[in-house]
């Protein structure tokens, strides 16, 4: 090989390594998208979302899983776990089924201020459904944010 050819090969390999390193760095430092600024794929109320999953779980999974959903409903409960993360339960206070909204870590303080039996709209990513005839079924939303606080 000539010196000019070796230099070109070295430069090409160096450029590929630089591009690969830059891509790796960008992927490593990439954060998740804040749902506050993201449009919901579906807007619904808690009882209708629960009903869709209870009546046809397979069809509801195909429709809602990994989609951003804005759900309006009454606050049944606000649960704080041992790591101080909040989960908001939406649905009919008399019913056993609910929409379980695991709050995004950036919006924990807002969840702590929610009042029971108040209407609220929460937006999150649907990740599944836990069916349980005895204890009640839950539609699961993750990375949730409070989109709108309502009244009783």
C-alpha cells in the first residue's frame, strides 16, 4: 500500500469510529419524552377504558398498549410506595376495577396534592391490564402526568 492509501484508510476508520461513538453517546444520554408536551393518541374516561379491557382484552391490548392515553376520572386513591413514588387510582369509588396511573418522577409533588373523589385528567402510556375477578381489574398507565385537575 502506498502512504496516501494508508492515510485515506486511517481517516475513513477514524471517521466511522467518531460517528459510532457520537451515536452511542446520544443514545446513552437520551431521556424519555415528557408526556406533558405530547398529544394523546386516545382521550377517554376511566369507566369506558376499563370496560373495553374487561369486554375484550385482546382487542383493547391491540388498540391501547404502548399508546398515550388521556383518562378522565374520579380519584379513588393516591398511593405512596416505600420509595416515595405515587400511584393514582381512577375510577368509580364503589367499583373494584380502576385505572392505575404510576406517576412520572418529575410530577410526584402534584400527585401528592390530589384529593379523593375529585375529577382529574391523567395522561400516560398504557402498558397492560391486570384482570382479577375477586379484587378488581386494573388498566395500567406509566410515566403519567396530571393534565387537568377538576372538581368533585
